């Protein structure tokens, strides 16, 4: 019974971690492809994203073992750079499973998100950016409104010190004489 609960918890951790990590990586990639990359280069970038997944899953797994094992490329580079013998201890761990499954998840989520993002009308984005800029400008104007020394609101176009011809009348504001 305890082994089943442990397996369930590890599975939930693995599933949630892969989805969150894949989404955090895939969304910026999809945004970059949809809105930053010139349309002439999009197909090339999509090909570079998909091409590694045309190879067999087994071949990819063995390739990552060559890179991430205790005697792999990364351990060798760290050893050469520091002069120390390094043991990564990464393979056959939950973190390695998350890493491996996230690689596939990133590709799938990127393609799904990209396919939605390219259908967004750019004019809607420009309109929302303009509307957001107007909202920020309004907030700045509202926060720039100062309080009148005698208690009422003082707008930026009014004098900072009440003049002789302004008389403060309380909540109603100032009256010109």
C-alpha cells in the first residue's frame, strides 16, 4: 500500500513538473516564433524545432546518456575546467525523467501555442497596447494630482499657491473672484 502511494505521488510530481516546465519554456519560444521571427524565416525555425523529433526516442535517450552520464560530455567538460573528478548523478533520477519528458512536451506545447498565436490579428495587439498605454497615462495623471494646501484638489494646471483671486470653498473646489 505504501509503495502504491509513493508511486502515485512520484507520478503526480512528474506530471505536474513536466507540464509546468514545458509550458514555461514553450510559451516564450512560441511567442518569439509568432511575433518576432520574420515570416520568411518561420518555416526554417519550425523545422529546427521539429527535426530532432524525427529520430527514434531510443536514439535520443542514448544520445542524452552520452551527454549527461557520470562519464559523459558535461562531466568531462566540468572536470577539464576545474581539474576535479565530477559525478553528476543525474541519470535514472526523477529529475532526469522530468528533463527527458519536458523535451518532448516543449515541442508539443510550442507547436500548439504557436498555431494559436499566428492567428491573432496584429491590429488587436496594437489596439490593446495603445489602450494599456492610455490606462497608464491616466494613472500617472491621477497620481500627479496634488492636494491643495487648504484641503481641495489642486490640478497641475492650477497655481501651486492659492492666488488672491482664488477663494477655496471646501469640497466644491475653488471659486474665481
